[in-house]
């Protein structure tokens, strides 16, 4: 390919690199076909352990997304035609380049969703996406938690729930592997567990797919959901799961002997409003090695905060509500960091599936930082608010 075509290819690949960086949790793979006459040379690029790994012409190259344009356009020089396929969840970008033209088109993988839905309706089979919690293998689990019907088909009204919990597992799998280093067993607590979808799915995946020993404790204030979860665990033969009626605001994590111990992972999915704060405070108070939360509802700060410089913006209720969401979860991340956690916040499913689609991941890497905590207090003071997580964590410091 001539220099002009390589430059055009480089420019289009820059867009690919930006998207890859921006949506790394949805990135699936980048592949290529480099054609010289009738011979085609394949290129593969996958994300592994925080790095992109490219295989081309017998070479294995470890790189970062921003280096992709220069590398691939550089590879293209000796070839007549290059096709690049960038696949993320639900979408494929296709670049076709030769000396005459360089074009890019988007292929919305709507057939993925249609095939999933059709498969659910017709036979419970999946034709495109590689699910981690697979029908056929996890049928007993999926039926027990109400996602699959007795005929082996995913219920139409549970497709979104199924996608959510499967992608949740996909996003935290690397964290699970890190938490298992130098451990013979993983201790997991599900705060405000409700129907315990996550606990049952994670227990299945850890035990039966990853072959990891684990022990689960689900906590909720509702006797009804605790009794229901106990029955499901019994039906599945999950003797390593325990469900207790309790208040996560005061509980400490204990082992079978009643001794206070450090949990490996605290999780919370869609705990409503300040229940998410109680779950995060539970993880902080017990010095959990990992804390994962998918928040739901943000009415507390919405009803508290004001900020004079934004007065003319916040007079519109919809803007005030949206900003309350961001401020609430932003403060939560700041507080976790103050208590020694490395934190990331990502969208874990499409906002079309649920607007409550933020996932907060945190991994304990250090100790309490008084300066950072005071920054949180000052931020809250500027907002004329006192969020629940600040009130709860103050207790642990007193």
C-alpha cells in the first residue's frame, strides 16, 4: 500500500484506538486480514492482563491502544489490501483499505440480540455471544433462580436480568483471580442480598467453572428473601452458602467459630439508595480485600445538596437529579480511596437495559489516608450535604 493509503488507514485506526480506550470493558477483539496477491496473513489482537497482545507474521507484540494506529498502518506497507475488524459488544467496525480507497463502516450486531431472543424463544440456544453462565451447563442454577423456564428456555422477561448478571461476572472475573492468589478459599459477602441472584451465579462460576473453593454469606433485613435464598441453596446442594437476617450497619464478618475475620470480597447489586452506602461501609469496616457495588437510586443527596455557582442550572429538576447521581457515586469513590482502596467506575451494561448501570470496583491496596478523607468532608461541605457513607465511616473512625 502506498503512503497516502497508509496515512488514511492510520487516521481511521486512531478512532478505533480512542474507542478501545474508552470502552475497554466492552472490547472483544480486533482482527485483520493482510492480503498480498492470493495469500492472506491474519492478525489477532486481544486484551489480556491489562495489555493488548498482537500476533502477526509469527511475532507476538505487547502494546497499548494508542500504539495500535502506528503499528497496524506500518504493517500494511508490503500488502495490496488490508481489512480490519474491531468488535465490541453489540457492534463491529470494519476498515477496508487498498491503494484506491480506505473506508470504514459500522455493523450494528443487532443480530446478536435477535439471535439471543430468538434462541430463547425457540430452543434456549445461543448462537453468537459466548456467555459465561451457559445454558445447557447451568440449567439447574438458572431454573432455580427463575431465569430459565422448566422447558430449558430463558424467560423473555428475564433476558435483561440474565445479560446483566452474566456481564457482571465477566467484568469481575480478573478481580476474582487476583483475590484468589495465595488463598485456598474465597470468602464472599452479599450485602442487602435480596433474591441473591449474584451470590448464586458467582458461587456457581467460582466452584464449577473456575474450580475455586468459596464460602458465601448473604445478609438482608427481610426474613422472606432470606428464607427463599436458603431454600434455593438447599435445592442446589450449595452447603457453602449461608443466609442471615441482619443489619449490615452493625455486623462484623465472622467465621464458623465466631471469630472476626477479613472477608475477601463484599458485593452489592442494586441496593436501593443509602443501602448501597451501608454495603460500602460494611466492606470498609471489615477491611474487605475487594468491594464491588452496582448502586441504585440516589434520592438522599438529591434532597440535600445545593451549590450556589450552579443555581441557575440546578433549578431544573432533571439536571439536579442527574448531577445528584454523579456526585453521590463520585463521593463514594473518593471515600473508598481515602480508606486505601484502588477504585474504578465503569458502565457494566447498556443504558438501554437499565439506567442504573454503574459498577464500582475497589481493591484494597493501602491504609487510611486522613488527608484524602478530609477532602471528602470538604467536598460534602461545599455541597451543603452530609452523605450517609460519610456518617457511616465516621463511626468507624471514632
